[in-house]
């Protein structure tokens, strides 16, 4: 039963004193960042002053500072975004204009479509985003596809409520502060003294700031909901939130199984992803109560910027109920008219383009696993490992309750097998089950060599699912593992040039060859392995993939070296056991391949995965021979 939107107060309040405290905290963090930006250019300014005088040095310093300051500012991503003109979508602009009036919100300067299942509003302009303003409303094309007109109207009213309640300026500033410090919190190594110092500051600052700012953000959501209830409908807003909870449940729990089937059939990613998702919602309506129940029971985390669905509904005086079954056209069809088909097609094509490389690799890997490649993940073939291999293949193909039961049975029957706990942990976390963390940690207790891979998975999961304290503890554990492996990394290059190498497991070669042969970036690839000890003396098998990359193709694809290294490391990790390490060395065709390394690689039979198409090391001077 619906009650007055103002009759229920939000679960928490954020008073003026707390808002001032948060503002001062953000300002202090910005001052620290200003200092960090100034430090690198200070010696150059002093040098300019000595050569050209104080006046020129002042101009140079201000210019350099302004550029560096602009460079380090995070901004909302632009991938898949395009602004909508009023003449392209008159119905959309008419709705937004009307809602601005009803919500007592200032006018919107532009409306932007992106590829997220979400909507957002942000305000930019001026120093620290506090002076001047330019208001932007972002609507996700998937949101317009999955919700009806009334639900989208309520969502837009909610976003305008942020402007109505003056959340925009402080809210966007808080976002920028969090984004900058979060970058240093998750930095894997200390590239410089400054980066190391910032990382140390971030380790204690970010959890505290996130906790304080998230509390304010949740309060803002309650206030924007109240505005949406007045400008549109509390019931429609709650229905929209419930439907999005349901879609998120399907994306996490049901869609992977369907995509696995499609992935096994074709190396081409589908070009109608959001139509597949919509059909999935139609055929899984019976799962709606389960999705809403899981959402209601999900514990709140300190870093959550949005209140839980049940909290928001209660504040509006409503109960969470399954939204009505939809038979009318989606909101996008109504609001964008003849432009809708083009916009939806472009969104699906963006998804296909962004997914194609990983989709093709997953397709080839699934075929490789089914045809016996799974045995390359084991050093020997025992009955227990054969049982686990069968479960791994079924999990890759089906990803359902039956495959999870097989993995669970393998871990139960063979509690001493670290890999059984590892793969069970992966499967549980992919289903959003926190029990997977304990399985992964059990695999580490049984075999320390598996620690880095397991901890990477745990950190990634807790970053999006866990509370801030658990995520921070996981990062610290991974840092200890990196420290234990530091001696290994330090001697790796010398060992690669001087020690005897061997080819990687033969079973892994066919998949790597097939994957890399289909990528125009590849102009030579070698794979070798060797054993090295860590700080405790524990020996690790290290697999090294040496990639020669066509620099022209990389430039056309707009892929940096870090992006490529991450891609190839993913390829290598997928074909080796989790208790082995994967390292990637990249070199472009525009530069020489170290002659000593080349000699080492050529001395290992079976190490060449892809033969170079272009000649190696022509017209280079060997410094060691001069």
C-alpha cells in the first residue's frame, strides 16, 4: 500500500556539520594532490628561474601546473557515448523539460546516451568543479531497452532530483577525489618515490574517505527519491529499481550459462546482446521473487553509494513488489522514435566489438578443453585429477548447478587437492557466493604456489562485492605475496638470458598457436619456462611468453603496451596450471629483439609458437661487440 513519500524518513541523515567535515576532508586531499603535482615541476621551474629569470619561470610554472592538474583529473568515461540533439528525440526532451519543472530542477544542458544499464547526472565546470556549471543527464541505452516509459520517467526524475537538491557540485567533486585516490590504492607496484608515497597515503585515507563520502551519497539518493516521488511516481520508481535488480540478477546468474552455449557454437560474438537479455527476462519471470529476496538480504557495505532497494522503498512508504509484466514498447522506442533502432544497433555493435577478442579466445579455449586440452592443467594424470578435469570441462560448458555439484564433490572427496578447492572457489565467486573465498584460501594453505592467482581473484571479487575492510585485508595479503615473489622477479631477466630453458607443456601450444595466429598484431611468439625460488626458497615454475608485436597494427587498434601485456598474460594463464606463474615480455617490430634472448629462445626445441613474418634484428648495432 502506498503512503505519502514524505511520511517515511530516510534511514540515516547527513547534517550540515558532517557535510562541512566531508568538504574539508576532500579539500585536504586536493591540497595533497596539488603538492604532488607541483613537486615534479619544481626543479624545472627553479632551473628556468636561474636561466631566464623569475618572470619567465612563473609563467612556465603556472602553465605546467595547469596542464598537469588537468591531466590528473578523472572524468566520466566517454566510451560508447554520444549526445542527443533535441530534433532527434523531441519526446525525450519534452519529458525532461516537464520533469525539470515538476522537480524544481535547473535546466539540463545536454542529454547523453551510453552503453550502461544505468542513468546518471553530473555537473562540471570551473576550478575543482565548484565554480560554474554544466549539467549533463546520462541515460543508458540498455536502461531504455529494459524499462517501460513510466519507469524511465521516474528514473530521470530521480536524477534531476540530484540537481534540485544541489548534489551535483559536491557530488561530482567527491567522485573525482575518490577516483584519483582509488587509482593509487590499487596500484600494484611503486614506480617512483612519489607513487609509493601516494600509495601509502591512499592505504589509510581511501577507506576512511569512502566510508564518510558513501554515507553522504546514500543520503543524497534518499533525497533524490523523494523528489522523484513528487515529480513522477514513487511506485514507478520502486518498480524501476526492482526491475533493475532482476536484470542484474539475470546478468550474473542466468546469462553466463546461455552465453556459454553460444560461445561454444561460434567464435563470433553475438550482435544482439541486449535482445538476448530481454528474451532472458521474458523466459525467467519466475526467478523475480528470488532476485528480489537476494537483493533484500544483501548486507550493506561501508562503501555502498546507494541504499538497498528495501531501504529506498521503505523511505517512500512502499513495499517491494515484482513489477508488472510488460507488453508495451520499451521506453527507448517511445522516447527516441525512429532513432531508436539505430541507437540500439550501435549499442549492440559496441558490445560485440568490445567483447570479440575475449569471446573468440573463450570459444577456442572451450573447444581446447573439450578435446583434451584440460589435461595440460595437470602435471600428472591420476584418478582424482581426471575427476576434477571432467568437472572443469562441465563448468566451462554449462556453468549450472550440476557442474557446481561436480566441483564440490571433487573437493569433498579429495580435500588434500589444492586445485580442486581453487576451481570450486572460482565457480562459487562467479555465482556471487562468498563461500568461494574460503575455498580459494584453503587452496593457498595447501599449496603456497597458488597464492598469487587465488588472491588476484579474491581481490577482484571483494572490490565489487565485499566490504571495505575485507577488501583492504585482501589487498594486504596479496602485497605480502608480491613481496615474497620479489626476489624471483628480480632474477627473472638474468635467468632468462643465462639459464637453461625448456618449452612449455606441449598440450598448451595448440591453443596459443590458434589464438595468436588469428590476431594481426602478432609477428612472432615464443613460450618457455624455468624454475625459480621465491624469498622462502619455494620453487615456482615460471612460464614466459615473448611476444613480438606489429607496432603499426597496435597503433591502429589504439592498444598500449600495458593493454597488450594484460591480454597475453590472460592467454598464458588460461593454459597453465594455477600453481604456475605467467610472465609476458613484449617487443615491437620497430625495435630489436635482444640478441641474447633470441639465441636462448632458438635453442629451445618447440618454443616457437608463431614464426616472425618480418626479419629479426636487421640494421642494428651490437653494442657489446664494439
